[in-house]
């Protein structure tokens, strides 16, 4: 299945050897396409590749954290113009993620709850920042976003990672991901860099 969505080691990795691994995931061979222009079926296949690579990389000795993402636009330094994403496998938990984990642990210890689940419940109750709500995922603009244009797409149930998503959840993640990217692309005169 991975052969339909090429995955290869980054020729100019930010992480290598003792610090981890960087992989490139090519979403499409069409230079002019984008994640948001891909058919949902193609995006769904990409979600499966993310899950497969996350499982494989996380099983490697010393890997502590796996992160799948897409960079798009010269504004953020993209040099490969095919629509693509990256997967970083870290031998450590990056500082920002570690801080988020520390906050989640402290929140659970003080309240017994899950900070992500409770934040989603608050967003749903308030309602004004919800972009779309599906059976399995909700996309919303967070109350105090880190970026000028930010959309969080979060599962409606407590799950540890992408590999833990069911087939139906992966279907909906693909559809909502496409929808959110298309919405971002309508804000300005060109594709939203991210």
C-alpha cells in the first residue's frame, strides 16, 4: 500500500542518526495539486500511510515521539513543490510536546479528567468556533491559538495516536482534513502556507 504513496528518507534531514529520522511522504505526483485538491480516497490512503509509518517508526529502538505533518508554501521554506508531508521520528520528546504532556498529566492529577477531551467538550458547548463536527472528529478554531490561522481537528473519542483510529474514523479524518484545507485556501488570493 505504501508504494502508491511514496515515502522516502529526507535527503536533507533535520534529524538523523542519534537524533531520529525524517521521512518525506509524497501526496501526489501532480505539481499543481494540493492536499485540499486531492480526492478524499487519496487522502484516506495518506492517513493509512501515516498510521503505518507511525507504527513502524515508533517500534524502533530509541524512538520516543513520531510526528506527521505537512509544510506548504515557500513562505515556510518549502523547497519540494510536489504536494508532500513529512514524518519525524524523534529520539526525544520535543520541548513543546513535553510541556503539553506535562500540562496534561498535571490536569489529570488535579481534576481526574483529560485536558484535550475537556477542551473539546468546552468548545462544543460554546459552539462559536466550531468549523465542522462529524461523528468521529470535530474541527474548530481554538480559543487561544498559537498561530494567526489555526484549525484543530480532534477526535471525538480519547485515542492515543493515528494508528489507533478505526477505519470509519480514518474515513472522516480524510474528509474533514480536505474540507479544512479547502476553507483555508479560500481566505486569500492563493494557497494558505502552513
